[in-house]
């Protein structure tokens, strides 16, 4: 089966850089996606890596290494509004399997 | 245009009753997904519809759960004989046919089974 693991919680201060890791034990997937979910809100799409390497979207970057079964989401210049849960997800034949989620708390 | 909508936003029911949850996807999106999220947990895939193809029901936890999608648009998730462990937020998402990696989620229905 598919298994994606993420740290349960990460804390950081405003202006800092934080990296949220996602390790997986699966193969044959099409790509790695990242979603953000604020408390009480719906998940929203952040980024997608179809190929190995780094994808940058503003303050957020995402990385994938299939050979290492590993990916990460990098958040720069942290803001209080970045406090949320972050989920990685692998794509299989038109559906996503989500990781366990990482709760990010940003402090002043 | 409008995003994904779900109704009701909250549903409280008694154990053993049936419930129906509704999802209106983004117009033109051919793919529709249902997920379940327990408090503080990740998203558990339940079922997936793509166009007129047979749905992928591989995530449904038991035969008490079923879903339909009428006319390739609105979907209804039905839970029969609800149990307390069914209490969760049920999220619906839609995507265009070729962009399953970017799914647009509705606000969810919070189901509480007493």
C-alpha cells in the first residue's frame, strides 16, 4: 500500500524559514502535491512536483527526489498567517493519497 | 465562478439514522472526490467520480457508505445506520479531468453522530 509520513508539528518564528518533510513508501505515482489547511477551513492547493527538483511559487518552494523517496515544502519569510496544517499527497491514476499532515505554528 | 459548495455545513444525527451529504462541484469539473477527515487527522480518500466512468469506491470504509453523482455534476454521499465512529468532517473536492493533482475543496460537512 501507500504510506506518507510527515512530522506532526513544526514551530518557527516570523521571518524564519521552515522545511516540512514528506517521506513515502510507495512507487509508481505521478507526482507530489502540497496542500494548506487553516483550522476550520478547507484544504487549498499550494504546489505540485511532477519531476524531481525544486518548484518555486513565491515564498513557497517544493522539492521532490524519487530516488530518495522524499520531498519537502519550504516556506520562507514566515508570516503569522502561515500557521496552518500542511499535507503532502501522492497522485495515483487520477486520485490523491494524503499524508498525515504537519501542523505549523508561527510565533511572533 | 463559484467554488465547490457542500450542504449541510453541520449535521447532528442519532446513531442508527441515515444521512445524506451533498456536494456541488465547480462547473465544468469532470472529477469529483469525497474525503473524510477526523479531528486533527489527515484526509482519508473515500470515493472518486470521473465523467461517466464507473466510480472508484476503493476508499469506502464499509457497505454503509455509498455515493452517487447525477448528470455528471451534483454528488450525494449517503451513510446508512450511522455509528459514532462516523463522526468527522466530510470534504468534497473537484478538479478538471487532467489536473487531478490540483483539487478544489468545499467547506465540508461536519457530521456528529450521538
